C-alpha cells in the first residue's frame, strides 16, 4: 500500500470514528430527551386525570364511588386523553384492591391489575445503555408513575395510575435516529471526497518527484526551469526544486563525461596513428 493510500485510509477512518462518536452522543441525547418528555407528559396527564376524577367523585349528588366513576364525561375524557400521548398506554382508576373502576380502555374495567415497576428511576438513574435495553426488550414491559391516591388519610378511596409502554418511545425516536444516521452517512461521504481531493492536490508534487527520479535512474532528464525561477510554497515543492537542480547537474556531468570520453577516444586514436607511422618509418 502506498503512502498516499495509507494516509487517505487513515484520514477516512479517523473521520468515520469522529462522526460515529458524534452520532452516538447525539443518539444518547435523543433517548434521554424522549424519556424526559415521556415522564413530564405522564406526570401532567396524571395530574389532569386526578383532578377530573376528583371532580366526578365530588359532583352532586354524592354517589358511591363505583357509580360516580361511571360518569359518561369521565369515560369520554379517559378515552380521549391517551389518544395523542405517545408512550402513555393507559390511564386507570383503581380501588384499593387494584380493581379497575374506570379506564381509558373500556375493556379493562373490572380487571384486577397489580402495580407495575416505577418509571421514574429509569428516567432519572439509568444510563443510556440501560434505557436502550428497556426500549429494545423483546417481551413487553409496562411501567407506571407512583399512583395518585384520593380519599382521606385513614382510607384510600381510589388511585389514579398512568401506565407507560417504553416500546412506543421507539416510534418517537425513529425519525431522529434516521436523521442522525443520514447526517452521519453524508458526513462520511463528504469527508472521503474532501480527503481524496486534498490528497490528490497535496501529493501531486510527490508524484512529480517520483517521475523525475525514475527518469534520472534511466539516465534521462526532463527540461526544467532553474530552481531559482520558481517559488517553493511547501516542503514538497522545495524537494522537487532540489531534485530538478540535481537532475540538471547530473545532465551536465553526463555531458562532461561524454566529452571526456570523446577526448580520450581521440587521444587513443592519435596514439595508435603515431605508433603506426613510427613502425612504418622504422621499417
């Protein structure tokens, strides 16, 4: 592998690593932001649902709790409240034995529903890798916020539960991940193009030096302007100028050697002629 190829490959790998690192950091921020947004939305939804349930229970005439929770307005409210709530799957009103008395899903009314794990520690304490495991878990796992309890200090009448399905967060993260991946791919392609363009320009003098040395090795020399007539802007240009000057000197030395060889040949020829004349005259 040539030096140019090694440097180009190294630059591409380094750029890819940097882009990948930025993409990972951006992905972490997106995941954390989505978890924070889901927790905030669920908390606000729970507060609104609790206020609406309190209003239904206190609405005159005062009715027994199960009958008061059959309020059509409450059922309509719970049915509509999760329609645009992202990862919030369910809002339920339960009695102390965890029996669902009212629910955003009418089919869940009358079902006994034990508590789910708390979602708050996942958002506040888990690292990004643990959050990713929650998102990619094969088996569906539901979470909830701490339930809002209604009643007196001595007796809890009902509690309001907000259920969260983290798998639904993936749908919210998907567009951001696609955008991040697209930016990363375009950045790598741009880096490869710029690297090849830069290497082509930067290594052009080095290729010229290589051709000059190849010609010198064959005893051939290309015509060059004197080194003093050129302005060297970098180390490779200076080196090219020196190689050019060396080629001119070698060409001059080669010419001198050729002239010397011609002179020696003529001298030898003259000596041979003189010896021949001497022998002829002597005989």
